[in-house]
C-alpha cells in the first residue's frame, strides 16, 4: 500500500539488513515488482540472512514456483562493497544483540550521499570511519529509554553528531515518541521520519 501511495512501479533490487520478521515479512509483496522486472528480483543479503530467507521462502528460492506472478529471487551474497547501477553500496557491520546486521552506505562518484543504519546498538570502528561526513543519515532510535539492542534517542543524537551528518532522519520509532513533542527537542539537522517522507539524493 505504501508503494502504491508513493507511485513506485519498479524496484531494481532488494537489499536486506538482517532476517528479523519486521524486516523480511514483506517478501511476498515483491511479486508485482518481480513481474515488472522481467520475472526476476535481485536480492542482496549477508550469508546468514540469505540462508534464513531461503528457508522461510523456500518455495520462491527453490524454483518450485517458477511461473508468472510469483517472486523470482536472484540471490547475491554480500561479501563486501557492490554496485547497484552507478551507486556503490558499502556494507557496515552493526551490533544488534546476537543478530548479524548490516547497515549500508551509498556512495555516488566518491561522495557519501546516504547511510541506512536501522537496528543497532553500536557501529564497528571501521563502519564509523566509513560513515564520517555522510550527507543524509537514516538512523533507528526506537525509544527515549536505553535498550540492550537498539539506540535510544539520546544515543542516536550523539551518534549523528559524531558522524557529522548534514541531515539525519530518525526512524524505527516506537509509540512512546510523540512526533510533534519530540521534534521540538531535537537539535538542528535532526528530524523524525514520517509516513510519505520522500528524499531526493
């Protein structure tokens, strides 16, 4: 429904951060996009995540449902930086409890235009170095309160400041973050993401 509302008619590829349910259970909604993409859908994931995807959605990955109208995944294992079109995608290792999670830095002509860092409590030192000076940071901060596997709001604000991002959008929000009230407390350049937000990069 979000894709319909935003007028998204084509998806070139799907890049997975990890295999938790709230990040993979939209898989079957890729049917329409797979059909529109000549019955193929490039899927990028770390080995552990790809293994889980292949197990849960075995009917698609096994090739048993190879007929029009189904998702036809084209698996690509992430082992380092890769390209989607002219965009260089750099995986960034994140700490999210025991889960193997990746964030992603998007570079265009050697310029760091976007970083997506959703589920994490900490970023590896190499990741922190790679993310320095990113133009737009999308960062998961579910709550005001400290959490063992997620950044709190204050931790997220501190992280954005240390990376020197030009603008930061906080996402993966829980219900205890009232939008209008929370935004009033945020420093310049940091905003809460919202439904129908569109970014031009």
